C-alpha cells in the first residue's frame, strides 16, 4: 500500500533487538503520526471484513522472517475477539470508529500450557488518534461497540500467525492456538 510506504521505511530503521519498552516508544511515535493523518494513506478497502471470522485483517507488510508486521484490522459492530495474547509486542492505533479494548488479568501460575484463569481488567475506549501498546504476554479482547465498521493500524514485533499466540476461554479456563485468516494488500 503506497500510502503506508513511508511508515514502513521508518519502521525498518528501528533496532528490533533492543529492549521492548524502547521499541514500543519509537513505534508509538511513528504510528501516532500516521493515525492522525489518515488521509495520506487510508483506503476504503480497509473497511472490508471477513464475515465468518468476524473481523477483517489486511496484511500490508512483514519482513521475510515475519518480523515487523503491519496489519490493518476492521471490526463490524458488535463482533468481538476472544481474549488472546500476541506472543510479541504490539502497537495499535485507532483510525476510524471506536474499539473497546479490554485487558485481562491472569491469575494462575502458567504451569499448565492448556489452562489459564483470567478475569477482565482495565478497559480502553480507543477512538481515532488513540494508541494502545501491548507487551509480549499481555492479554486483550476487542469489540466494536458502535455502529459502522471501525478500523485500526497494528504493528507487531512478529506476524501473530508465526508466533505462539493463544486464545483464552475465561469460562472453561482453556488455552488454544489463535490463527487468523488474512487478506494480503497488494
Ligand atoms: Fe489482538
């Protein structure tokens, strides 16, 4: 996507081997700049959603080793992801509409890979121009609580279909892999 080419060029200059907090700070500055000027890159195709999956995931860029994934995600009203982690850092910038992001607190000792006890914690209402940063093991769920499709720009340390990320069932206390179907933006 031509409009995001400058962002990708800036992102590629960041040292991905440095401390996670430093990376998050640098990526956040860049993402903030682009989400507050969406006219320079936004394309209506980003509104498309995969109805069966419940959201749209548009891959704009990733390095050949799947690091530094740039993904635009779209959410129809009322659809919600399960609680999940990414197994990598993430910067989420809201561009259109509203996303309700719930962070989940984990209470078990993580000794069983198939079991987790989690409960809902802090809620962020993300509106255009807002940023959310997530660390490697943070767990969140996302819902668009309003009418219309919401769209957000996500940068991940590694494409989440190539990490060991998980989805969590807070009722059954189960943990499973979480793979997303994706459209590649030409
Ligand atoms: Fe997520």
